[in-house]
C-alpha cells in the first residue's frame, strides 16, 4: 500500500497517476487539476501529522479531522466544499483502481458552499467600464486595444476569462458575430456577441494584434505584449484597473459573466438560452440569476411604489 510521507516515491507516483486520471478520463481543466492535487497534498500532509503514513490508514476519523481543522481555521464554505469534492473524487478513483480496499468518504458529510448571489453590475456602471476601455484604446497602445476587445467580449459573450484567453483567431466569426470557446470538461460551445464588441475586436485584429505578433506567436485571439497568449491574470488586472478608474466596486472578470447573464434574463431571454450561452451543465446553476433579478426588482419596487 502506498506510503504517503512527504517525498516518498509512492506518494509522488500516486499524485501523478491521479492527475493523469483527471486529465485523460474526466477531462477537467488544468486549473481544476492543480486545485485537486493541492487538496490531495493538503490531506496527505494532515494524515502524516496525525501519525498515518500509508494511504489505507486514512479513514473517516482522519477525514473529519481534516475538514474540522480547516473549519477552525476559518476557511470559506466554498473552499471546504471544493476540497471535499476533490477528496471524494480521489478516493472513488483509488477504490476503483484497487489502491484502497474501501472508500472512506462514503459516510463523510457533504460540505456545501454558501448560497451567495453573484456580483452583478447595473447597466450604467458596466457601460462606463466598457466606455473607459474604449477611450483608453485611443492612445494607440496595442495592449489597450486588446484590453478593450477583451472586456467587450467578456460582457457580450458571458465567457469565462479562461475560455476567452484560450480562444484562437480561428474561433472567431465576424460574419456571424460568434466566438467558439472551450469550457469545462472540454465542451465546446458557440456564443454570440453584438456590434459594440465586434467594433472592438475589429480594431484589435486590424491595428493591435499585428503589432504584437512575433515569430513563433500562437494563433491566440488575445496576445500579450511579448507575443505570447495572454495570461488570465493580465485580463483580471485590466478589469480591476478599469473598475477603479470609473469608480465602481472592485470586480473580477467573472462579474462581467454574471452581469451578462442577469441582463439577458432582465431583457426577456429564457433560462434555457442563457444556460446554453454560459455553458452550464445544469439549469439549476443558471437559476441563480433569477434570484438576482428578483432581488433587483424588489429593490426597485420598494424605491418606487408608494405602498411598498
């Protein structure tokens, strides 16, 4: 049975094989692979601290103690939920591949993330943010033109920042005004965008991107200053900077995705269409946005109705 002490060859191989399983058989993103491996390493370290040195020594008591230690350290419910999911996935795989005789997570309670509603901008502040990106691109800096295209596409398509950064020029159709992206589980979908985003993208492709292309540059839709595929952190920084510049609450790119979904529903789109655009596997996930819209309707009613 595998030794799990730090640096043990069996532990290294165990983590490597689990990562291969996640990539090859479950098709999860590299971000999820890194997160799940980090969660597994965290559990193994905790087990060793409790005197457990072999994988089959991790039982329900060890798992409960691990989750309790994180709760005591004031970890968020979302973190606890993800780590719980990671370890369940690991032990299902370990049991199926005979690395352990029985799955100790079967009687482990389920940690659930808090039902917090996503951050959503009203139309006026999101318009100010997009206008600020456009105005900044007037200086001719190709990076600023790229940033304008990036934020317009994030809001127009509701794409995740990783999906947008992973898109190639060939995924873009300026005739049909659509962009093909690859989401969670390597699932492709085609998302539409409007003419404001098309203007930003056209400016980027005509005047910005050609100035950043280098020998060996990838076919990436969005490039960094050195000619490589733009990094997600760069796009996040841009969104933070623009939010601060126009005086709206500090937001992440994901807030533009939430905002796009909410504005679609408020504009009359049906849930099923929004689900397809966002690439949600479950309609339940999309239904969160109906709660956001309902809250905003309630707020508007209370402000405007004389007998609210």
